[in-house]
């Protein structure tokens, strides 16, 4: 038995919406199988991973907190992926955004600096991420170096920079030698939305980024240029759109949004710099971007869905003693399913019995 | 043995996994498939080989398990990119995420276990040559295999009919298909070979290089292997050269950390990654664009019936 792909005459609009859903269900079934192979009950796992977080108000806040960086980064990545450019170093841009923004928080620590600190931190965060994202873009446009490998290598470098700073010059002198900075002043802390809430203003930034992106992609020349560069690079060239400028622009945008996610997380959630400030948001955001089919609203939904796997993973670790690595494995399976399900949109899939070709 | 000799010896051990993994990826890419999942396949190779070696107390079984794990991952990748014509860059990335996660699940019960060193095999006569003899002819089996693999891949690609078929499929899959060449079958085999090599490289890491397993122990070596293929302009001989340059950089960096020159250790740890970027940059400076890349690299192929 084998299957064959036959191109459809036109893309199936129903499949376009259905494909990610099908992919998600398939990924869940595979994950259930893995859990069953580990000797646990898939039903109990489903209960802990999905039902429980959704039925508990505290978990729903947590869901928004985790979905925020995912949505911000994934929205940025969608610019790159639409133009068929592969920025896979968002994790590094996130870290550098947090480092540059965090620098200001540490510099103004204990001083009477006013309300300008927080906005300046956010700007520095965006700037840091954008500049760091521009490194692979510049190497690509100027020298033709493959952006996939350079952007990824820079992730390791960024993590080492952060590690050096919090263990060395930026370590809290009164922190009992723990590798972490001082806790940010209130002036350098991103406020939460309402009292006793854990959801911070980063969530607002994420929603804004989604709305602006929807406008840019649907209503502006830049959005058109992006789509054309990705779908028909030759046509884009004949139309006079500079591929180099597009590359630089999308890397700056996605780096900037990743940097904003980084500084928002550090100043709104963690409250200090420490060696690890992300459970892999930058990589998971790639899954989010594709699960949302690179569509801004789709990404918003996908971010919430994938954030669920983070929270579910944490409670499954505590309640079922299922290791956290399971969450990562699931995210890998999910991305593979999402990409494979794309075939449903542009191809008809037929199961052919052996020897039954034609 | 002098310190100098000891350093040279560790360079060989640091370079071997890079060489093996890069050779596998080279064959895959020559067939026109870009598999960015090397890191994930390698991580699975390291975890499964270590688990099997400890459970059955056998290095050979461990190596077999590592290669099988790499190939199992490769099958998943092939199903997505060949079966469903899925995007290769994304699928490879997904494979890496999956491999790092799964390897964590498999390896977790074996944290803290240790394996005995693998006995080196000395080649008679040749191992008596000063320096070079000890360095290259009194090594473990993996090192010899890596050299044989380099020669084998070079001969296969350059001198055999099957190699020519594989290269033509990688250069232009539409023409190759028109000539009646089995594009998808050859690509499947090439992906499987890449998986087996990545698994073997992973097995080397956990069974010989460290002799224990820890989460994330591949530490980006799979990505460096990918960069080596580009650096080598898709030629096996240059992969060998590149792997040894990178191995040397890694080892010297470790010795510099031990010597404590007053340079932060994190800066030295960043050397392999920065060196990769630098190598890719220098290559592009010399040749303009990435030369030697197979024409159909990364493009999905759906045969018309």
C-alpha cells in the first residue's frame, strides 16, 4: 500500500481551515500512543494536559502569560516565512532583547529615574532583537551566507552572552553567589493588567502586533511585496522590489518583535536576568507560526493552543511524573503534522494498493 | 605520551562525530533533500545507543541501536517530505525539536551511568610510525570507519553509476524523473543513510567521547555538521578537512578554558559557533554564492503519473 499526491486544480478553501485542525488531532493521537507506550494512561494525560488547565481560572491567566511571547515571536516570524526567508534564531534575538533592555533596568537600579525607564527598556529590547536579527540578514544580502545556519549559531552565542553577564559583571552582589541579577525596580517592571493578575502588558503588545500585521499584510504595498517575494521571487524582481531590502526588513521586524517578547518576559514576568529566561519560546514559535498558517489571527489562536502544551506539560510533570521533554517531543510531532497537512490543501491524496499505479 | 600528543589525540575524537554526521548529510543533500534534523537524529542516536549499551552491556549493540534510532527518525522525516511533499526546512527543524525531546525521555533513566572506554585497535606496523602512528592507527573502530566512510562516499558519488544517478536526481529532479530514474526511492535511501550516519555520530558521542549521557549533549554538533557540508562545497574530501579544523578549534578552546587565560569561559565556548559563521562567511567571500549546491536542494518533488 502506498499513497499518491495528485495536484488539485485549485486550492481547497475548506482544507485550508481544516488542515491545521486535522494536524492537531493527528499529533494528539500520536502523543497518546507515545504516552501509552510509556505505560501511562493517555486519557489521564489528556485530562491533565487539556481539560484541567482550561477549567481553572489561574491556569487561564497562565495560558495568556505563556501565549504572549509565543504570539509576539511567531507574528514576527510570519513576515520572514511569508517571504520564504528562514530566521530560526528568534530564541537568540529574544535573549539579546532581554539583555539590552535589562541593561537599562540594572543601570537605573536604585536611582530615582522616572517613568521614562520602562518605555526606554522596551525600545532597547526591540532594538537589540532587531540588530541581532539583522546580523544573519546582512550576511545573507551582502555576502550570500545561508541565513538558516548563521541565525541558529547566533542563538548559542546569545545564550552564552547572557550566561556570562549574569554570572559575571551583572551578578547581584548580595545574591549569595546565585547566577542572577538584582530584582528590577518597580519603575523597570512591566505592569500587570489589573490587581492580583499575572497577565502583563506584553499581552497587549501581542494583540497589537497581530492587528497591525493583519493591516500591513492585507492593506499595504509592503505586504503585497512580501507575499510576491515569497511566492514568485522572479516576478518580484521584475516588479522592481529589492529582495535585499525585503530580507533586511523582515529580519529587523521579526528580530524586533522577538526582542520585545524577551524584554516583556524579563520585566513583566521574571523580574530579573538569569541564565535561562525561556523554555524555548523562540523555537516553539516556529511551530506556532505554521500552525496558524502564517495568518495573524491564526497565529493568535495557535499561540494559545501551543501555550496549553507548556502548562499541561508542567502539571503533567507534577501530577503524572511525565517528563517535560514530552512537551518538546509533542511540539516536534505537531510541527511535522502541520507541515504534512499542507499537502491536503494543494493535493488530493489517494491510497493506492501495490501495483495499482495509473 | 606528551601533552602535545594528547591534544592531537583528542582532536581526532572531537572531529570524528562531526565527520560521520556531515558525510551522511552530504549524501542526503546531494540527492536534493535538505535535512535540518541532523541535531535531532544525533541526539536520538546518542540516547538510544547509550541506553542499549548499558542495558545489554554491549558496545556493538549500542552502536546498532544508535544507527537504528537515527534511521527511525529519518523515516519520519522522509514520510513528511517525500510522502506529503512537506516543506523541508520546517520538517527538518521539527525533527530536531522532536529528537531533542524524545532523546530526553529515553535517556533520563540512564543519567549517572558510565561506560568503560572502548578499546583502541592498533594497526600493526603503521601504529609504530612516530606521532602519526599513535594518532591515526591506534584509535577505536569509529575513527577507522569515519575514514573508510569518507573514501567510500567519495568513490560512490564520483565513480559509481548509482552515485551518478543520485547526483543527477539532486541536480534536477524533473529531468531525472523524465529519464525514468526513481527520484523518491533514491531520496528515501539517501535520507536513511543520513539518518544512520547521524545516529552513528550520536553513538560515538555517548559511548566514546563522553562515555555518559546527559540531556542536550549534542550541543549543536548536528548544526555544525550541516555547516560543514556547505563549507565543503558538497565534496567529501573537504568535509574531512573541515571536520578536523572544527575538531581542532573545539579542543583548543577547551584547553584554553582549562589554562584560564583570564578570558571568560563563555567566550571560548562560543568559539565553535562563531567559527562556523566565520567559515561560512569566508567561503562566500571567496566564491560569491554558495558553490556546489545541488540544483534541486530543498525543493519538494511530486511525480506526475
